[in-house]
């Protein structure tokens, strides 16, 4: 019973831990005159991906590869179909030209890269599908290329600031350090509680770790993105809503999965190919929605379709078991 209680408490611990870490680190960066734009590109972006990262590190170390892989794929599917869907229902989401031409294709390419690396063994011994340490390094190399692109864009748009960090509070130094320390502790405990609870739940209810990772863990670790995008859409900051989702997907596939595989090779289940296919289709739908929506945007009708497709996907996962 305690394990399940800690599992439930693990998600708010992860989210609050990431929030405190971002606040403390942003204040510290601001104290040393680092621009809001760079804070947004680094601390805030990495901070919203922290729950997925911590859960995956614990899952990798414990040998629970199905939870680690399921968490990333499931989070990305929920980011597109659930989070973008809900956000566009709140307010239609115009998508910038750069996002359409560069970032969405980059996200789709990252998905195809993970699919290839995970299934490369099919050309040899089909019994040993995995994402190896070398594969992890390849993913991290592509992530470095993405970050180089982001900083290039930042250099071309120095006058623009990331809206979500416009009002960074400069706290006293001890308070900043305290926030960072509590945030790291919250992430550590929350990540351990979520992974331990997910494993226990899968064993008790006879469900696969893949199913738990794709659903409960994936949605739980995506809550920061959901809150950020939904609030951004409500306030009319649609660029943040879309950029948060697309950027998070790239971070998840290249940075988090790369680090997880480098720590410990991740066994890959053949059944996960169906989930990767769903992710590829969801990414394609994001582009297709621009041709059917108004004003080069994901409109409310598309948002409703996205959410219904996500519900259908969850029903399929329940049926698959």
C-alpha cells in the first residue's frame, strides 16, 4: 500500500521539484547577468524535461527498460495528441514557418532514427533488439546538432526574449541554492517512487511494464508540458504552447533516451514498433492539420480530433494489455 501511495505522491514531487529547480537556477543565472533568452533555452527547457529524465535514469539503472522506452514514446504521443489537442481546443495554435520547416521535421527525423537504431538488430539476430550505448551516443550527437541550431536561431533573434522567463525573480543567494537543493531532492525521490510504484503495479495487476510506461508514467511525467502549453494557449502565447511540445519531443528522444541508453543499454520490445508508428502518424498529422486548419494553425476541430485519437490509442493499449 505504501508503494502505491508513494507512486501517487511521486508525480507532484517530480513536478514541484522541477519547478523549484528552474526557479532557483533561473534566479542564480539572472544574478550573474545571463539573458532571459538563454535561460529559456537551457534551464527552462531542460527543467520541463526533468521528470522524464529522472524516471528514465532510475528505470535504466534498475533494468526496467520497458518503462524507460515506454515513458519516452508515450510522453511524445501524449504531447502531440493530448497536450496539443487540449491546447488548440482552448485556443487555435498558429505554427511559425521555422517550426514547420525545421523543428517538426527534426522531431520526425529523431523518431525515425530511434526506430532504426532500436530495430537494427533485425538485420542480424532478431532476438536481441536494443538501444545500445553506441546508439545512445548517436542520439546525443544529434541532440548536440539540435542545440547548435537552437543557439544559431537565438543569435539571429537576440532582441526576442522567451516570454515564460520575462519576470525571473532574483532571490537571495542562499534561497536560490535552497530551491535548487530541494528541487533536486524532489526529483530524486519522485523519480524513485514513480518507478518503484510502476513496477509494483505492473506485477500486482498483471499488466506489462510497457503498458504502465506508455500510459500512467508517460502522462504523469508530461504534466509540466500540459500545464505550460495549456496556460500559454489560454493567455494567447501560442508560440510557447507549440514550441514547448515540439522541443520537448526532441529532448525526450535524443537527450533523455540517449542518456538512458548510455547509462545502460535498453532492451527494445518488438511491440513498441506499433507505438513508434503511432508517434510517426501523430507527427505527420501535426503537419497535415496545417493544410486543413485556418490561418496555418491547428484549430479547435483538429484539436478535438487529436484528443479523440489519443483516447482511441489508450483503448488500443488496454486491449493490447
